[in-house]
C-alpha cells in the first residue's frame, strides 16, 4: 500500500456511503493521530485498537450520523505520495470559511489548522474534513 492515510479516508468514505456504523483500518501511529483529531473535532463517534482476522493490529472506527446522514460531508486527501504539500503557518487555508478543518502534520504533532496557527507552526497538510 502506497498511501495509508488515503486508504483510511477511502474506507471511511465507502463505509458512510453504505450506511455502515463501523469500519476497520490497519493501525499505525499516524492513522491513530489523525483519527484522534477527527474524534476531537466531532467527525467520528470513536475508535479503538483491535486485531483484524489475521491478528494484525487494526482500528475499528465508529462513524457518526445525524438524522441518518453522515456527519462528514467531504473528506479529501491533500498531500499525496506523488505530490507532498507543505505550507507555512501563514499559508494554511481555512476549509469552508472555518466550518471544516485541515489536518496538518507539524513538528509539534498532528493537529487542526486552527491549532497549527495558534502554535505558530506549519507543516504537511494531510487532509481536509467538512
């Protein structure tokens, strides 16, 4: 697998299109930190580390719905393996005038765009969530 974060985002999108309550993704530190940011921002109900059918560590992600529609309307990968996107603190864009969030990997950890601005750090823009 070339793009683990992109794979996780696609699994979340596909599960929401099918109306599933949970989905599984292989576990890694970066995926866990991205999921923690999504949990803090209220886009997912929760996640927990489990084992998949082969005994490998995995995350079971509980998806969040409001009146039968997914809370996450748009989930886009920004920085891809073929084209990394690094931005300074002044260049990090707002998503939908602040209604959505950009998840940024900085030297101080994985955080939202607003947290990156408040900590005055830039980094790699992993994805946007709205």
